[in-house]
C-alpha cells in the first residue's frame, strides 16, 4: 500500500515555484498573465499566486499563441 500523500495539482504556487515548474523566469509568468494566457490570483496581502493545474496546462510555448 502506498503511504505517500496524494499531490493536490490545484494548489497555489508562488511565482518562484511556478517559474521553476515551467523552467521560465518570473517575468515571463507576469507577461503571460498580462496577456491573459495565465491567470494570477492575489493573496489578501496582494501577492501573486498561480494554480498548479493552470501552470501545467500551458502549452510548450505560450507566447507563440499570441500573434
């Protein structure tokens, strides 16, 4: 029996965590958010967070979708 906890793919990631997952800069994440390609949620303190499921759902090259 597997005793490892199940991973919640809809957890909120910090910009650093999301950038590491996508292997891009945090600036790229902000740009994608401004272009409407990736939704950023704000914490009560005003910090950006990204849903892991949405970060994973991005295509290989999100910037190519914008012409």
